C-alpha cells in the first residue's frame, strides 16, 4: 500500500492504494467514477482515456501510485454543471455513438486533440482526426459521425474561443 | 497483475541500487510496454523502479552537431520538439507515428530502445544514425548495442541515461504500420551521413533491427530511389506470421526503402 494524493475533476483525493492498482481501477472501484470504461486488457482500445496533467493517457496503462500529485480529469469532469462540454454536445448532435461504450474515451481523446492542435495553431481536418483516433476503437459506429462530431466541436471551440477544458 | 513494490528514486545511483537489491526488479518508464506485459502475467517483477522522477532523465538539447535526448523523454515530446524538427526532422516524424496519441504521451525513447522490440520504430533510427547509448556507467555505440530481438548490450541493473544522435546530412523514415497494432510491419530508416549511406530495417528480421548492406552499397553509388530497385532483398531469417509472410516483408523492405529515399528530397 502507498498513500497517493491526486486531484480528480478539481477535487483533492487522498487514498492508500495497492502498488498494482491501475488508474482505471482506482477511478472506477475506489472513486466510483464509472464513466471511464475498460474495453480491453492489451492497452489498445482507448475506452479508458482520461487526462493526466492535461494530456490524454490510457488509464488502464498507468499505475495510480505513480501519479502522486497529478491532476486527473475524467469524462465526469468535463461538463460545467448541467452544461455539456462542446465535445459532448457535438457527439449528441451528430449521433456519434450507438452503444456508447467507447464514447468516454472518444470524447477525452477528442478534447485532447482539439487542445493540442489549437495550441500548435494547426488545423484539425477530417483526415487528421481519423489519424488521431488511431488509439480509440469503436465497434458500432463506423467512425463517420465521430469524426464529424470532433470536427464540429473543434470549430465550436475555436469559434467561441472558450477554454477547451472545463475542469483543467 | 502479480503483487509488486513501487519505488520512485530521486537519483540514478538510488535507481541502480534499488535494482541491485531487488529480488527481480524492473525499471518503469512510460509503462506502455511493461504494464501491458504485467497485466497479461507475462512479466512479474517483484519491484518497480520508476525513473521518471530522476533529475535530468528527460529533455532535449543540441550540443554542436549532436542531438541529445534524455531517456525518459516521451515520444510526444520528441515529435513536438523544435530542436528535433530542426536537427533531425526524420526522428520527429518517426516519433509522431508511434502507436497513438495516448501512448506517445507516456512512452519514452529509453524504454523503447531498452526493450528492443523487433517491430519497434526507434531502434532503426538509433542504428542508422549511429547514435550513442549513454548509460549510468558507459557509452555504447549503436552497432554494438542491438543484439537480436529483445536483446541488447545492457548489463544487469544498467540504466540508459540519454541518447546522442549525430546530425546526418539528410535522413528519412518510412513505415508500413501493422493495421492492428500500429507497430512497424516493416520500417526503413535511411540516413545520408558522414560515414556514407546507412539503412536500418525494423519489423522484418527474426533477429531484430539490422543494417542492410546491399541497400547501403547501392545508395553509396547513386543516392536515388531508382538505385533501390536493383538490390536483392533476401527474405532469409525474416518473420512469417499471420500479419505478413517473409517474402511479403522482403518486398515491403524495398518499397519502404524507396519511399524513404524519395522523401529525402
Ligand atoms: C497500443 C500501443 C501501441 C504501440 N505502438 C508502437 C509503435 O507503433 N511503435 C513502437 O516503436 N512502439 C509502440 N508501442 C510501444 C511504446 O513505444 C512504448 O512506449 C515503448 O516501447 C516502451 O517505452 P516505455 O517508456 O513505455 O517503457 P516501459 O514500458 O516503462 O519499459 C519497457 C522496458 O524497458 C526498460 N526500461 C525503460 N526505461 C529504461 C532505461 N532508461 N534504461 C534501461 N531500461 C529501461 C523497462 O525496465 C522495461 O523492461 C506501443 C505501445 C502500445 C501500448
Ligand atoms: S481499456 Fe485501456 S486501452 Fe483498452
Ligand atoms: S458506440 Fe459502441 S463501441 Fe463505439
């Protein structure tokens, strides 16, 4: 057991965790933040993507103990109160999900890519989005509407010039 | 995952000491190879020594004609570095094509080079550019470092500190990604260096990354994509698996070599 201090969705969290605890298990089992999904055990599906210190990472491939002092944002932390994050709203508007299992990871990866491309002053077009989604697998939608949603959200965020991370 | 004890030493000396005193210790860098392996019960180290907290283990700097990259520098940092883009753009491009964005935010160059996966990208750049692997105790030339798939010259409890890449005149990397894993089905790194044409191939051989002498000889005479066509690419010792057989890989070596040379401009 090791004591870890984290900030999760803006709130300080302190827990004793076994050294083998993955961040995904810590979020789901200890904090009951079950919006972060676990879809594989090979680190390939991306359903578990969260932001650690503002960057997308696979929470199933990081140890909670190694993240002492880190800021973590999960899908539960991106909306502002009842107002959806523009990425969530765009997924809704474009019907970018069917079963929804991959969606939390898609949204967290989508926000991360919009942030990175904005910071670099680069355009995020449909082809780039497809390439950027390499680490997120969807078994239902065929990706078209996911790509459209991210493209639209990127435009909305750019247009509003609102902070892309609500909670970071 | 089997039980393990996590340590985060503050110095390289403490990390080496930790590895030495552990029953079966392993270094932890980005964890993008080690943790999936542990989850699948294919590795069960008694102790994990996390090197990410050690001062000076990550970062990028230019020393004259040498680009120096700390072992714990992430793939995303290498891909996004203006120093790398200016000194060896092919290396930044290679890093930007590893796995996916989330893997690149965590995975490190030192972890990749230490692991020496026969389908990993970085080993080809390290070998073709004639980089030096600097560890806690010595410097190892790339040509002495890679010793077959997952095998390196690293000794017990030896830690890579940084990699030193001499700037080539020109270099390019062409990769045919495995559509499922994104690792290289075949990757070819071509460098035009002071020592002549260097061509390193990853993803193809059962003994891991290697330099292709035939391609190097052809390019030394005529540094053009057409020069690649006349070279015999033997598939002997190449991997055959559900993704590609040896002959297909041999053909990909030629196609990727052509693309890399064409990209040199
Ligand atoms: C979904 C997915 C896709 C991927 N795709 C690719 C790809 O396309 N191309 C590619 O090349 N790789 C790919 N990878 C692997 C990735 O690049 C890893 O980050 C890398 O191979 C290992 O680096 P790491 O920092 O994560 O090391 P870790 O997993 O932490 O460690 C790997 C090994 O190296 C040892 N080690 C780590 N640092 C050092 C050091 N400084 N000195 C000595 N030993 C050390 C560790 O003890 C361990 O044995 C992929 C991984 C995943 C999960
Ligand atoms: S659950 Fe993390 S990548 Fe699949
Ligand atoms: S919506 Fe079902 S997996 Fe993507």
